[in-house]
């Protein structure tokens, strides 16, 4: 009887030992897998949301830099421009105010800008007449693309005879704003009355404009 109980106890201990060993082996395997997973670098799939965010961030910086870049707009000089009298310029009759309109075309291959009044001298039989500025106009910045056009208007009082003196214009000498070089064009239409010595003459120049 005692030998049978002892054999049963020995068998039970052996079974319990196997169970403990199996549990320890499973825990060790799981722990090893976790350690291996945490220590190895994780690659991000190309189609995952994280990869998309990284790509968008890099692309956003490049786009911001490109969008923030402003093309250089240098000042237009006489070398950049071609000047001509626009069609329809001049007084329609000697007793009506006239407007001589000069068309400026950007003939360079680069963008340039102008703002303000050009210098305008009328050259004629009575010498040189430096025209005053019309102060009632608002100067605007004009940006000329290659081939773009801007306009300068000369308002003038035509010679109507009587007691006045005619200023027979032979040429217009125009200096673009903020420049020292000049352009020369021919005068069109009736000649103005000579008011070169007047305090408030009826002949004057307006600032550069993008519109006629």
C-alpha cells in the first residue's frame, strides 16, 4: 500500500515538472520575439500614411520656396524701350486741346518696371522746351513684360494764331523715369502755342501709364 502511494506521488511530481517547463519555454519565446521586434529597425512601407506625410512635408518646403521667389523687376531704361507716337495722337483742330501720346514698348528679353514722370523736352525752331508735370495725376508702377507697352501723354494747347507764337516742334526727347539716357521720336499733329515761359502753361506731361 505504501509503495503504491509513493509511486503515484513520484508520477505527479514528474507531470507537474513538465508543465512548468513548458510554460517557461512559451514565456521565453514570447519575450525573445518582443525584444527582437523592438530592437530591429522598422521599415515604413511606401504606401503607408507615414510615408505620405514625409513626402508631402518635403514637397511643401520646395513649393513654398518656389512660390516665395519673386522675379527681379529692374527699372526700364531707354536701352530697353522703343518709342513711337501712338496712332490718333495730336489735336483734331487748332482751337481744341491736343494730346500727343507716346507708346513705349519693352524690346528687351526681361521684365522691367517704371513709375513716375518721364522727362520730356520739345525741340523746335525756338530751342528746347522742358515740359512741366501735370500734378493732378496719380503715378502708378507699370510692369512691362517683354513686348509689353506703356504710354506717356503730352497734353498741349495748339497754336491758334492771333497774338500767340507757334512752337514748331521738330522732335520729342524723352527720358524714362529714374534714367539718364534718352529716346527721340517725331512730333505728330498741330504745333503747340509757345508757352515755355508761362507759369501755368497749357502744355504738360503726365506720368507713365499702362493704359491709353
